């Protein structure tokens, strides 16, 4: 597949995105707890990570096949 060159970039971007999203969610939850006394249990589970990864690679596969 010609577009296979992009797969390492997708993997690296997902590796950065998941911890970054978890950090933003923690900061947002902490901000809501301290400023408005609202506690929202925001979590990222293994299922969320796997599902997101499958969606990203699924879209990549479909668009690669359609443009090829």
C-alpha cells in the first residue's frame, strides 16, 4: 500500500494524543471540582483507546482504498 508510509505517524500521534487527552481531562475535572463544586468522573479505559485506534485505522484504510 502506497499510503503505508503514514502508519508510523498515525501511531506516534495516537501515542501522544491519549496521554494528552487524559491530562486535559484531569485538569478540566479538577477545575470543575474546585471552582463550581461539580465532580464529573471522566475516565479513559482500555476499551476507549482500542476503539479509537480501530476507528482511526479503519478510516485510514477506507480512504486509502478509495483514493488508490
